[in-house]
C-alpha cells in the first residue's frame, strides 16, 4: 500500500487494496460496501428502514456505525451531477469507505437521497496514523492533588462525575498502525470516539476527487467544491440521539441528551460546564471556545462586583456633590446666563437647566472612577495570565501539547492543494509540495489590504455623516424645545434635553449603520481571504480574524472614540467658533454640558453595547429556531412516516466553518467595550456578566438542538484572538487614562480644590463659577447671534455678558479671550496623570505577568512524565516484541502464533504485564 501523508495535491488519499484489508470476521461482521448508484433496491430500502428506530445511527445491519451522511436531490442539471456523484462515491469506496443509500421515496420530503458513510477499522487506523491522532496506551498513574479547601461549598455548582469526566485519564501517544498492540484497544468498534471518526472521514471527503484518472483535472476535488456546485446539498456527521430523550439503542452513548440535560438549559446557568463531554462530542475546537467563554464569565464576576461598588459609591455620595448643587441652585445656576450652543437657532439659556444631567454625571464621574480604571487595568492582566494557565492545563488534558506542528504540516487546506499548481521541494521533508509564487502572494495581499482600507474608510465616512447629523439636528431640537414642552411629560419629561435627544438619536442611527455595514463586510472579508489562498486552516482563520476585527474595531468603537476624545475639545470660543468643514458648512462643533461629556459617552456605550448584545442573542436563538421550524413542516404533516436520524439532522441548520469565528468575534468586541471605555460606565462588566450567563446557555442550546453536529476539529488555543486580547489590554490602559484626564472633570476639580479654591479650603465651593469664562454679548458675530424669537422670555437688554465652558481671560483684560494660566496648569496635571497612571498600571501588569507562570508546575511535570513514559514504553515494547519474534523463530514448528498486527487480547495482556 502506497502511503501518502496528504501534503501534496496529486495523491492525498490512500487507496486500500484487498491484500491490506482486515479479515472480515475479525471486524465482527461480514464486509459489504454498497454504492449509491443503485446497488440497493428501493423496495428493500423501504422494508429495512421500518425496522430501524428513529435514533438509529447504524447501517441496516445494525452493526456498522454511520460516520457521515451526504444528501442530494435530482434537478435540471441532473446528468452532470449524477456523473460527479458516481465518480466521487466510487473513489470513496476505493479508499476503503463503505456506503449505503437511502432512496428519495423514504425521505420525509420525497425528493432527497441520503448516502450514509461508514469507515471500517482499516481506514480509521490508517488515517489515525497519518494524522498522528493521540490515543491511550497507559492509565494515568499521577495522583490528582487538586482538592481545594472547603470544597463542599462548590457542591451546588457541580455536575455528576460521569458527566464531568466521561472517560478515564490516560497517558497518550500518536497512533501507529504497525504497533496497534501497544495501545489499549479493547474494542476496535469503539476505540475511536465518534468525533474522531467523523474528523477522519471529513479529511477523506475533503481530499477525494470526482474525476476519472484519465481526465487529469486535479481541480475537481473535495466535498466542499461539490457542495458549492450543488452536486450535494449537505454533508454532516450525525447526532447520536434526539436531544430530549435517550436513545433506545444500548450501543448509542446518548451524549447529546446528556449535554442538553446538564448544559444546554438555561436553568443550569449556575452549574459548571461539562468541558470534557463537550470536547468528546464536538471536538477540541468547540471545547476550547466554551472553556474560554466560561472562564471569561467567571472573571467578569470580580469586575462586576467592583464596578457595582463604584457605582453605589457614586450614588451614596450624591448629596456631597457640591458642583451639582451650585448648578441646580437658583442663586447660582439660576442666575448664570450661558452662551448659545448653536448658531441662530439656539438662544441664551440658564445653567440650572442642566441640573438633572449634572446629577446623573456624578454617578459615573467621581473618585471611584479613577480607582475602577486602575483596577480594570490590573484585572485584564490577571484574566489573560490565568487564562494562559487554564489553557495550558486543557492542552495537556486534551492531548494538544504538540498540536501546532501537526496543524501546520498535516492539515493543508484542500483549496490550497488544488489552486497552487506550482511545486517545489520541501527542504525538511524532501518532498514536492504545492506553493504560491511570491509575486502572486504579494499581489493578492495588496489587493486584500486595499479592500480592507476601503471599507474602513467607508466606516469613517459614515461616522463623519453621523457627526454632521448631530451638529445639524441639535439646532433643530434646541429650537423645538426652547420652551421645554417636554416638562409636561411625567417621569421622563425633565430629563429630555436637546443634548440628550441628539445623543440618543445619533447613537441609534449609528447602531443601525453598524449592523448594516457588518452584514455587507462579512461576505467581502470571506471573499478576499479565499482569494489569498491561505496554506492551512489555522492561517485561513488568522487572516480572516485580523480582517474582521480591524473592521469591527473601527465600526463599533469609532463613535465612542469621537465622544470620548473629540467632542467638546475643538470648539473655540464665542468670538471665534470652530466649524467641522469650515465656516461655510455652518456645522459648528459640539460643546459638552457644563457637567462634562462623560454622561454622553456613557449613553453612547450603553446603547451600542446593549443593542448589540440583545440583537445578537435574539438573532442567535430565534433565527435558527424559525428556520428549523419551517424546514421540518413537511415531516410534522406526515407523522405516520418514519422521521429517521439523518432526516432529522438534515432539517437542522448547518453550523458552518466560520460558526465559531462569529462567536469569538462577538465576545471580543464585548471585551473591548468593558475594557477600553469602562472608566465611563462602571456597570459595563455587570451588563457583560449578565449577557454572558445567557450567552453560554444560548450558544449551547442552539449548538445542541438547532444545528447539525459540526465536524470535530482540533485547536490548542483560541488562536489569533489571544494576541488581539493582549493588544486591547494594553490599549485599554491608555484609553481609560485619557478618559479620566480629558473626558471627565476629575482633574480640573482636583486642581481647583488644591490650587484655586478662594478660601484655601479643601472643598468645591465656587467651582462652577471658576470653570466658566465670560463673553461680551455685543461682540457676537452676526452669523452666531440668535434669530429673533429664539431667545427665552426672560432675556432682555440688561444682560450684557454670557458664560461658556473654558478657562479664558474676560473681556477688557489685556489678554482677553486668551487661555488663562489655570488652563495650562490643568493641562499639565492631565498629562502628568496620564503618565503616572499608565506607568503604575503597566508596572503592575508586567510584574503580575512575570509572577504568574504560563504553565502550572503540575502540568509541566505531567508533560515531562508522559514524554518519558512514551519513550520508555516504546523501548520496552520493541525489546519484548523482538524477544517474541526470536522465540517464534526458534519454535516455529511447535506453535502457531497470532500475527503481531492483530494480536489477540491475551497476547496484549501478556505484553502489558511485561512492560
């Protein structure tokens, strides 16, 4: 048998010859492979099917397990597709797979054919060897000393032991077909779990050709291409039972039922996740996602508690807010006349009209904000460092320690193998392998980068449009609300101001634009990533991750960056206002309330973050359920027909290769909201915690009940998302330092209290009057003056000055309208705060990262122990095998020995005792 490792495009599969086949009797059944071309009669199919239970996952003989299912329908282009299917299925049989067909007359819709695929032991053993799948060779003899003090406190949160640990703990080694008696093989039919079986079969399906050898068209290869051109409508492994009831077949594990019962129900939200069972059923890639999501949610609990304490602190110090008292006071805020906030359509107004917003701002803009910003900088470091330790433990427990090399070498994308027609010698393996010329790679990369930049520019253009909307509509709201008719509304009336109305409507419009651009860009990102022809699945996902995240980063966070760092910072002053596109545009830059811009940043953050989370959960749960309900309507209308396991799964939604990618993206965007802008909204971690508790159960519910079983895939980490999280952790320290310094009023208040308080007392009396500059109304330009009828009834000619938010010299001063020395002191204090906060937090971050090792010491010891045992046992195995062979040679006439490739169970026990 010619063994090829799958690294080349010409011959990536192993053809099984009859001489290399295993004895049929040893496999426990009479071998028989049926093709879809008509080897099974329709009448016989109808009779046999009625003998099956609804949950049968076996061929008609009841012994061979269905590892994969293909479905198709006859259509107008039937002849070409039938020819492709005929060649494809014939090639599948050549490589050793066994097929069985279900006629369309037996399907619930009367038009769908099903091809069931079984991989016999010969195929599984061969490709387990090729893919270097790790299998057990010895029970783990290292005692588990992970008992925690007061462990009984966690009892209510635990799941049963058989759910948490469905398999014993073993030492494992890469499978070697020629040394099969070295491994703990009790039953060949159950030695490889269903997730491993479907992974192997999919590996074959994705590389099997559908052309005749004489045609020589190497591009016609793989199930993905056949799905794209409509030859097959679906390809999927089977769930092992219905999710709400156990299978009646004693040979079926009913793991789907256990997952639904103990994991995929909302009322299990306080329970731990059965990660080992998830990994066993869905594979390591999905298991590592839920492990990360669960760990992230657990860590959010600490951030949510501290954030809630900071919010409560702001609420309890409500009455100590001296500057808000001054704003709301009739003697101070009621007598301060403020300059118009827009040209012509805005009139003069009194400071006490912003009373409510100043009180609201204090809930988030207080001393607790500074503490919470520093705490979150340390929290994010602890989260990432402890996750590395958790991930290292999972890598060991799930046999992923050396997976990186396997991923790169063995799992080339079939698309790369077929599209790269050039070949070159691999210096390491000394084999010819496909490659993409450097000129083609550069051209594709440049085109991809230009496309990403174009879409990012489109987002920025949309954000500028939203800002222009804010500037234009504010004047309209101000004109409509000049007599404040909203005060007649009960409860919410007093809180509705032109600023709030503008901020809320602009945030909602921005959210709608975000969602529309997302839908459009997703298709573009996949297209340009396909165009780059990445070499491996890992490289493909990393490239797509970077493209999608760059786009989403700008899309979701740009509006928050505008409010946090640009709004109210480039306003000018009443005699010389700044305009967005110049004076001709008449779009005057926005000003902040006298209470600061922080409350507007909070509003923007709450609307975008909450809207995304609510919409995402509705979309994730409702859309698949509605589509499945609609797809299974014909089966519900014919209850007398048998609704088989493959038909039930066929009517579910396909999870897709990028299904998990969007789950990660959703959580990482949320991570950005609770780290980059958390200084403006301490309750953000609490909202994220509540969302994630729901998210875990929604994701598990839809995966278990609404989607077909995904093909098992390996992953040793969360991939490129780890570096993205590290980058956001560093950026979050900078953004929060700038938010505290430039967006909140914390620094100006401290400077006033320590340096400019008139009585020298440590209080905030007189702060409002000190923070507002004076402008002579007679110096207003005609373009800036309010129109007739826009001013309130109390305004008269006796009012000669108005106030505005800035630190400038008053009219009549030799430096009138120039910045005062207090402005420069405040600016210096802000810059000093940023430098000190960043250095303190970074110092603590790096110290914590240095103190916490990435790999726990016990895991490191187990890895070394396992490597030592593999070498020792292989050495002893070879020695014992040599002794037995020598003994057989010397006594050949006296004994009849069992071939070493297929030892009997007693021989296996003898070898184990010798070892």
